[in-house]
C-alpha cells in the first residue's frame, strides 16, 4: 500500500510474494478488499500454477486465500498460447511450446497464463492445472459453508454442541499440517484430501444439528 493512493483505491491486489499480513489486514479493517495474484512469479518456495510444479500447489493457493482472509484471486490469462498459433509453423504441425510470456530459453515459465489449450476448431480444452485450481475454489467454498454452519448454530441458541463448534472453529483456521504460511505447506495430496473430508463431515454434522426440530409448544 502507498499512502498517497489510499483515498483512491478500495481493492488491493499484490503479488502473493509481496503480501504482508499486517499491512493488508489494515486495509481490510478500513473496509477495503484485498486480493492477490501469481503470474511468472513468485518462484519457489511459494505456490504457483507452473506445469512442472507439484499439482497440490495449484490447489493449495485457495487454502492460503482462506487462511489469510484474502477474498479474491487474480490471474492474468488462461489462453496465452500465441507462440503456438502464429506464423507459418503452427501446432499441431510442430511440437507444442509450453514456455510462455516470450521467455528466454534459460528461464522459461511453462504454462504461465496458459490454463486452457486449443482443441479441434479452437474448442477450449481444460488443463489439469485448471481443474486443480477449480478444486481449490471448491475447497474454499467448503470453508465458506462451514463458517455459515457455525454461525447458524451459534445464532440458533441451541446448546450442548460446544465440542462440535470447537472442532469446526479449529478447522476454519486451516490446520498447519496443510498450510503453515505462504512458503510452507504440504506437498502430500492425501493430507489435503483428509482435511477436506474433515471439513465436509463437520458441515454435515452442523447442518444436521441445525435442522433438528425444536419443541416450540407452549407450556
């Protein structure tokens, strides 16, 4: 954040490597929105959407969104494959070039801005990375549903479920075995899947409690 710009900006979107929790939460306390983004950077140890990086990286990005209360994810492009579709020698007549953003051969960014591929007659074809990112967005929605279920039960006045609520609140903070911070997170997809399963079960349990009929008959 630049103080001179603060009166004119109400949505901040730093590169994820430039995110500073204290700085940007201060903007949120003022009522501004905070997003973040990845592109050709940052590199490791951050998560990003490069082809050769572990697939869990593509999904963990949205878990980091939730953990830090960052409500938007910006990505600059999905169909940047001009190097394969311009000029006389074009794919599929020549090999596909996965390096994007006109990169030098010494520092290629494979797949940056390239989450969709051109199929026959320009039919868009999904990439595994796009589907992993989609799964991460669905994971984010699970967190949202869990928070809504916790809030609903708290407001209902129903008692006797303190342990369940405690488990749900702990899950909402994102277990450190999945994400400790922006540079430290699991590379084991099974760890992430187990955490998602736990969240799903907590949602079901909380919704079941909230759905139980209460005795409202006059005494």
